[in-house]
C-alpha cells in the first residue's frame, strides 16, 4: 500500500468524483480508477460504492479515509521540516472577494512574495458562493470570502469585517440636505444600489423592511463592487456599500455618507482552505493574511475616523 493510493482515495472521497480527483492530482480518470481498484484488491475490502451517480465511502472506506487524511497531513509536515521555507516552490490558487481587492490584497501579495519568493499565487476574483464551491471542488486551494456556512472539511480563520454605509453622489446630495437622518421610509422612496437580492447584505435590508411592513425599494444590483461604486458616483441611487472601500471617492468628495439611524450587519470575511496539498504553505499564507488584514483594517479605520465624510 503506497502513499499515492491513499492520496487518491482521499481526493475521490472528498470531491465525490473520479474525474475531479484526476484533475486535482494531474492524472487521468482511468488512472484514478486503477489506483482505487488496486488499493481495494490489496486491502481485500470494498472502499467505495456508487449510488444514484454519486460516490460514497463504505464502512471500511470511512476507516481508510480517516487514515488517508492523517497520512497526507503527516506527509506535508515531513516535507515542510525537510526543506527551508524560503526554498518551497508551490503554486497556490487563491480566490478573493472583490471587497478585499479594494482594501488590503496588494499588501498581502507583497508580504507573501517578500517572505516566500518561490511561491506563486494565482488570483481569482469572484463572489462568495462561487469561491466556496470552487474550493469544495478542488479548483481553488484557499479563499478570502464572506463568512459562509461550509458543508465540507476545511480550516477557517477570521480575517476582518467591513461596516456598511449609505452613500450618495456629490451630484445629487443636495436633495438629502434637508433631512437630518436617513430613515427606512426615506430609503424606500429612493433607488438602492447594492449587491443582488440573494446576498446577505440585501437580505439584511429586506428583513428590516419586512419588520416595519415597508415595501422594498427600487433596486439596481450587481456582483461587482467597482460597478456599484461607479453607479453610486453617477447619482443613480443610494449605494449600500462598505465605506472603507471608497475612501478615495470620499476624500475627493465624489461621494458622501448619509447620516442614518439604520444599523446593518457588517461584512465579515474568513480565510478558508482545505487540507491535502501544500498544507504547510497554506497555513503560513493564512497567518500572513490574518496579520496583514488586521494591520490594514486598523490603518483604514484610522484614516476614516480622521476626516468627516458625512453629508449634513
């Protein structure tokens, strides 16, 4: 029984697919099938069974999977201790939510390349549901995403959170000057620019409107933060966005924050990764992400608090 066979069993079981396991391990589906068959023959037990086009571990397979997981972790630890971290050559496929791109991603990449010059980071920017699914399927190694329930084995580290504000274009801010604070009744009479209605930032607003028995406002939505910022700046409506992502626009007085008593839940972000490949590297990168995000958010909040960006 060799390590490669156990590694194969681990990925087939984790991804519930021979084809996805083959992609993850850089081989063919037929090779994956042969490895599993050889392992079952050597152990004399059935490890996997198919049900309704899905793959499940047998009772013996669950035992083998547990030890395969331990074997992979031990192998990663062994390799990490053998080699100096500065000589580690790995490519990490990193998925990132766009809010992070607009705040501290550059700082993170610079720190990684300074500490680990032989590591390559391939960056994919997308929304949290897509990032989570790509991580689950083995298409990504690590993600920086919104706090989200994960239905698969993974390691999670809290990163940072972004408070939301109601933003108005300098072009159309005069229409709000006579209001002391923005209320929900004001909000429903405005056009709201926000993330799509199936995302939790919008669902938070919707829940509070339902409690007040107020109708939903007219909305313009996009998954792209850059697009939302641009539409808000052009005066197409009130943007419901993280204000630390628009510090430049606020400083240049292209956008203002509307005073309001409305309280919305902040965006909370996690660093999430799966075990099984380059585990030591991913742990080190996660530690860097936590450190960089803490420092960057502290700096951004200090910059925000040092000036007045509200419309009065």
